């Protein structure tokens, strides 16, 4: 069966003969061409060439045109910091710099890099009529964070009407992007909204549900499929995500796949995920990649499940690991042989942290995927740095990226299980959700008080 038909069948919750496979290839496709993320993500020709290379190598049923949650923000005036090995990061927030939301306009599809990805979509559609093309748009809450920064969390409590005004605007931007992607040839519009992992279900229902529901309905009216994509420990919000009526939800390794499966099917929504991005696809080998993929396939089953990495592939992910997953997906004999073999575990050595601590300084360890490419990680790091400013050299902040071996070792050594997480003097204080800056300050003050006695 052709990939597009298989994806549609899975999203309609029909039994499939083979579990469909969608590698979330973003800047990693630039790596396949030997390009930096900066060079790759600004060129239609390179995006088309990179996606074609990924299709050739990974034999997918569906694939994103691009995975870059800064395209809309850039078109709206946010400044970006470009990097060689990650998508760019937003480093300015117009609504904190004197711009009024009432004066902002939905950008023209001709602005910034929007025409770059739309033209890439048109070319890829023509070249691959039987493949499910995904158009990824920045979710309205994450785009609101790009425009306002972490001040949004305080304003949700103090000025909810202002937050709703921002969400109204970012929803209109999302619908513009979705419409253009569909007209350019995408089959699935994925609303990628990782910052929704940072709020509770009540806040989600107030500030996210009505807007994402509207976007999903808009996509449906244009005869396309929708996927609601969240990263991080968003388990508390899976049910309210389903209630926005998408055709699919997609999650990463922070959330147990069996939990998502049961909740999604209860609400008649298909689901996707959640091969481990770093310890398996980036730092593991082919065997580990096959085993993790097979575990996901066995949990997901052949009704409503789409196999995918938990998020955007790290640029440096070894291509042989993705090829191994692709081979497994298309080979039931290999699946049977793997199930029959003994399970293997990756051995990661923990660290001796004896010399890590200080008698007179508070040590803050932030465990992230990578703050330069993961929005929740970026804003958590920003909150920690802002909270620590007034304490000067009495506070030491270290980020540990689990895209690197040291980050995985530190994560295990500190007993951290979810990303991103703030650990102070060895104590896990803030898990997954970005705390108010004042709460971080109070924690720092408490630890310093203990050290001074």
C-alpha cells in the first residue's frame, strides 16, 4: 500500500497491514547533504534535495517538508540566532519591546522564509504524489511565547484577556500557514506546540483549547488531516489535546506510549511517537534503534498508530540508525527475529558528583534536550538565568544536554526522568514545567540561607 493511503487509513483508525513510518526529518536533512542548519533552512533547493535524500534513505510513508518553529516568528519580527547544528532560536520578543499586539498583522505568505517552504512543498508534492507530506506550523501557544516571552505565564493570571488577544492573533497566523501549506500540496498539517507542556489542563482549556480546535476544524474544512504535536512531559494534557478534535496526536518519550494509546483511542484519535531521540537514535546503535522502534510498534499496534521519532531528529543522528528502523518497519521477518532475541539494555555509567557541589554557592543543573533547539528548554534556561541574576556569583548554572553523553550521565546521576528539569544542589525542584521566576528566586534564597548557617 502507498504511504499516503497507509497514513490516511491509520488516521481513520482502520486496521493497517503495516504500521506507517514518519521520520521527523528537519535540519537533519541538511546534515545528509553536508550542510549547516543555517545554509539548509534558508534554501528551497536545499530543502527539496535534503528531503529527497531522506526519502531515499529512510523509505518513509510520510515526511515533513521542514521542521522549524521559528519561521512564523521571524516573519513577525522576532530576531533569530542561527547555528550550524540546530534550527535557529528566537532571541527577541516584540511584545516586550514596545510593539502592541493590536498593531501586529498576519504576515503575507511572501514574507521571510514562508515562500521558501511553500515552494519546497510544491516541488516535493509533484515529485512524490504517493507520499504523505506534512506541513509543520508553529502552534499558537508556542508562537505566543515567541512574541511575548515567559512573561506570558504571569499574564495568564494577571491579564488573561491580553493573553486571549495574543492567542487570537497567533491562531490567525496558524490558519494562514495551514491554508498555504494545504494549497501547496501537504496532506497533513501538524500543529507543533511544545510549550503547551508547560501549563496545566485548566489553563490549557482556557487559553489553548478553543484556538487549536478552531485550527483543526479549519484544516478539516480544507480537506486535509491534522496532527497535534507536543514535546516534553505533557501527560497531564493528553486528554484535553484529544478534545481539540485533531485527527492525530504525536508525543515524545516523556510520555508512556501505552497511556497515550489508551487515551487517544478513547477519544477516537490516532496517535504517533515515540522512538527515543537521544539515547537511542542519536547515541545508540542500529540494534538499539531497532529494539526501541519495535517496542513502540508492539505497544502502538496496527490501529491508529504511526511510528515516529519523539520530535525533530538531531542533526547528527547517525543515518544508519534511521535506516535500521526503516528496514524493520518494512520487514516482518526481521521483526519476528528481533522479538525472539533477548532484550538488551544500554549501559550508561553514572558520574561521581563529589566535587560538583559547593559549600557557599548554589549549584543549579538544568537537564535539557538542548536549549538552542528545544523551545521549552530554552525558556526554562531563560527563567533560571533571570532568577539568578540578583545573586551574582553565589549561583552557578550549568545546562546538561542529553544530546551529549555527559548530559545523559548527569540525568541518570541526578535521578531525573523528565525534560526539562531544574535541579538545585542535587534536589529535583522543578520538573518539566517552567516555574515562575519568583519561585526559582525563593528556592535559591532558601538554599543560600542553609549554606550561611
